């Protein structure tokens, strides 16, 4: 499969292990990104369209043409319980590809949310539905259904490579992609990172300074930092 394929729908994809997906869902995007080696983030211009939006699931990918949402309707048939639709575009477009009607269709298929490097609309309705959407823009401008894209091919969405079946997490801090074969490993590393952060949190609450916890004073002094009364 190549991300440049057009006019194809891959119906058989390999999804990340459900247990690993469930484990990853317990963590925030920042934790997962750090635990994975500080990789996998989409660009920060992707934002939740309503407060409280959060998602974690396996990717059904969509390659859209600018101003054309046809492939989102095609993708609906490929959604399985717990999937997240990840939509990229062949070139930049902020048109309103997605709204309440498509969200209703996606939810009926068990969709856990949408990440789209494009625009969406019907934000009030999406919030009322509590359907998580992370998008490049909010835009009332409609789209057509005229040009073929593809479904379940690798896509580059907001600078991140996403393959069908990879794990996608999104919260108020951003969107991160975990390769499906690394899902269990990254979940374990995320748990370790959270445990380590909790130990530091206890020390900060007790009044300890990061200067001492992280042994920063010597390095700062070597660089010439001085304290003056």
C-alpha cells in the first residue's frame, strides 16, 4: 500500500491489539509521546472542536481530495467498533468535510472519533453528541462528492505518518500516533513514565526544587550562572 494510491479501498487491515489499545487509552498524549521517544505527534494546529473531546482507537485512514468528502462516506463502511477515522488531504484544504450527519453515521458503526487535516462544521451538534473531533479548522463551507481518493492506505496527516490499524490518541495537548506493532511496548513505557512522574510530584508537593531533584546546580554553575544579592 502506498499513500499515493487513488481509487482503492483496502477492506482487510491489521489493527493493533485491543488490549494494548485499552492500555494506551489510560494515558495522555504528552505521556505517550515522551514514552515513545518523543515521536509520533501531529502538528499542533489540530485542535478539538469542543471542550472535553478525547479519543483513542485504531485508525481507519482516508485520503481526501480538496473540497470533496466522498471518501468519508466510503470509509464509513470500513469502520469497526473502536476505530478512529484519520483523514488527510492530497493538498491543503480547510473546507467543512464533516458534520453532524456523517458523525451520526460513524457513531452507528462504533466510531470513536475523527482526526482530520481539514475543516469540519456543525460544531454545536458534535458537542451535543459528544462525538470527539480534532480538526485543522472549523468552516461552514460545504464540499462536493466528485473525485476519488482512497480508504485504508498510509496517509500523512498533519506531518505524521498513519497506517491503517495504528493507534491514534488525541486530547487537549494534541494528537499522537503509535505504530500498531509498538502499542503494547509503548503502553508499558507510558505506565513506567507515569509512575516516575508521580514520585516526582510527591517531592514537588513537599517543596523540593527541580534544581536539586534534577541536579541542575553544577551544570548551571559551569555555564557561569551566578547569584547576586
